[in-house]
C-alpha cells in the first residue's frame, strides 16, 4: 500500500485538498520508493526528491534554444 493511501485510510488526510485554491502550492506525500538525490545534489537543487526538481527557466521554457 502506498503512503498516500495509508494516510487517507488511517488518518483521513487526502493527498491533496478537496478544493485546492489557484496559485497555492500543494506538495503531495513522497512515496517510499521515490528516487532521492545525494545530500550534495539535494542541497544544490533545493530538494531531495527528483519528482520535485522543477528548475525555473524564466521565459525561455519550451524554446528551441533551451
């Protein structure tokens, strides 16, 4: 059973709110089998979880010269 399922079943805590507010950050539970970075990588990237590594590209995201 995944962590999110356990949290909802045992504690009544959903993975995300029922009515999320636009422009409000919500971070889902990290699964036990999630790929994590080394401490040095995590410090440099600002997260230990590869799923949360979302580099900010400014206005250049999706352009051919990225």
